[in-house]
C-alpha cells in the first residue's frame, strides 16, 4: 500500500487520509446497528439449530421458522384484524386518558405544595399495589367490554407520567426562578416560560414509559377477563391453552412490534418538541 510521504503537501495528505477515515466513520456511526442485527440473527440461528438437534422442546420453544409460518398464517385469518383493532382501541384510549390524568395530577402536586405533602404518600402507596388486582374489580364495575380494559390501562400508565411531570415542574434552577420574579413575571408566565419547558424532557420520558404500560394494561385485562373478549391478549391466552406455542409466539412478536413502534413514535415526537436537548 502506498504510504504518504512526510514531504507531501497538506492537501495531498488529506486526500490520502479521507478514504481511510470514511470506513472508520461509517463503522462508528452504524456499528451498533450492525451489532444489534447480528446479535438477533445469531440468537435466531442458535435457536433454530437447538430445535433441529432436539436440544429444546419444540412445544415449549418452537423454532423461528415455525413461528414465522404461524405469523404468516395468523395475519391471513379473518378474525385477526378485529383483535388488533380491539387492543389498539383500548391502548390508545387508555393512554390518552392516562396522559390527561397524569399531566393534571403531576401539575397539581408540583404547583400546590399542600396537596403534594398530603396526597403524595397515598399516591406512592397506590403505585406499590399490583395493578392486576384491579382488573376483576373493573370487570365488575364496567362489564366485559372495552371499558374495563381501558380502565386497567389508565390505572397502570398514568403514574409514570404524573411522577415525571411533578419532578420536571419542581426541578427548576433557583437562579432562573429568581430572575423571572425580579422581572415581575406572573405565576402563569413562570409556568409557561420556565417550569413547563424545563419539565418537557421529563414529561416525554414519562410518555415513553406510559405508552408501554398502556399496552401492558390492555393485554393483561384481556387475559384476565377471558370469556368472549377480543384482543391480542385474548389470542395469546387462547393459543396458550391449546398449546399452540408457535402461534402464541407469533402474537407476542406482533405485540412487540406494536410496542417498539409506539416507543419510537414517542421518541420521534420528543426530538421534534424538545429540540434544544442533545
């Protein structure tokens, strides 16, 4: 390989160094993506090999090829769209209500110290309870329809957003707060110009957590209610009871894709709104 002479001009040195730097820059930028894809492909290959060699039970751990075939079969069934629509509706509505409740409760706890000191211990105690115990209660109150699933999703997903909103609104730079008050800013101006922009990174972090909790709440409620309910959670429970683990894994894969898509959408919105954060 031709070496760059020390007597070469700076322009010639840059010209010879650019082709060498380009692959390194590309690897530094996309290396983690290649590693992630390679890891997944390696795990799937080992999983398939273990199933072929009978090292794992094909009933408990069906090979990826069988799961892929079950996935193709599942998406072609006439009953599949209604289950997706049911889970999507329960998740979206539950998440929307949870966002409103979480933002309002977090703002009240942050801006009214007396309310925070009085209610926050009870809020923490409520969060410590396993939310699954509320699902049968919601079925009693709202029936076997989507209302009970929505109530479960709201119960699970509102707390992270409420806590992050409260923290974001209270963690304000004291010097910035003194400056706003010295300029005779009203409480509304302090809230809209200082507290709320400062809280946005925390709020979006809570949104990313809450959206996954909303999906979890809807799925858990579908499984608990059973009966004639619809949804991907009901499909998972049904296939599991029939030992159709390949189809059960296919439903889990679909739910995973929905969850990842929802989190990526929240991250995209975060980058667009909180554009000043690195």
